[in-house]
C-alpha cells in the first residue's frame, strides 16, 4: 500500500511543479497575500476531482479516443500560446505589482473566476490529471486505487500550500519590477515549451 501511495505522490508532484498558468496565479496571490487559502483549497479540490475521474475510469476512455486527445492537444496549444503572448506583453510594460499594505485587493469573485479559467479552460490540466496521472492510476488494482489517489492528492496539497504560503518569503525579491518582468518572461517561454510538447500527442 505504501508503494502505491508513493507512486501516486511521485507521479503527481513531478507533473505539477512546473510553473504553469494556474501555479503562476497562485504564486502572485501568495506574494500579494490575497485569498491564498481559498485559492489553494480550490486547486486541491479540483485536482482531487479530476484525478479521481482519471483513476476510476475516464483515463481509459481518453487514452482510447485519439480524436479527443487531438482536440484537447490543439485547444491546449492555442490556449498556451495566447497566454504566452499575454505574459510577454505584461513583461514589456513598465508597470509592476506592488506588494505593500495599500495594494488594492482583487475581488473574491475575480479570484474564483480566474482559478476556474486557469483550471478548466486549460486543456493541459486534463492531460496531466486525467490522462497522465489518472491513466497510471487506472492500471492499478481496484482495491489499491484509493492509495494512489491519496498519494496524488497529498502531493497536490503539499505543492499548492508551499507555493501559496511560501511565496511570502520571496516578497523582498519581488518588490523589484525586474523580478516580475523575469517571471512573466519565464512563464511565457514555459507556456511555449509546453505548447510545443503537446504536438507529440497529435496523431493524424
């Protein structure tokens, strides 16, 4: 059982540590100390739901449906390229996020909406949680699937809590506008790299 738990943990943590759109937003909320617990909890909940769907059967369905995989991959490439462009545009601006007591707090509805968008309108989320993590978990004996799922969710929880609440230790660094620019540029290139990697999923 422990080995199944660790397998779920290691597979999940290896896939979610990359700074993607969702992770970058959690990092920014953590730096600004705004709705961190809410945002982190939503991300963990959504990971639990999506990974559960994959582990308990949907991963098999997606693996056997190449047309669906092609559609998800194409949408993912477009989404990631658009987000990369937005990140580069943000890096070119002279504006920077201010981290102090006078910063304007984002409305809670906006935070929830963006978490939903970055989670459910990003096809790469489905590829990671349902297809990759869920696909691996789906091959485990039924009675042991729950331990794989617990390992996966533990990895998700540790990562998002570390990202959201650990971000405040980086505040002195991110008070410099150049740091935000470098973050936006890095995110942009990462999004392009992920988009490029998705082409391998497409089968004509």
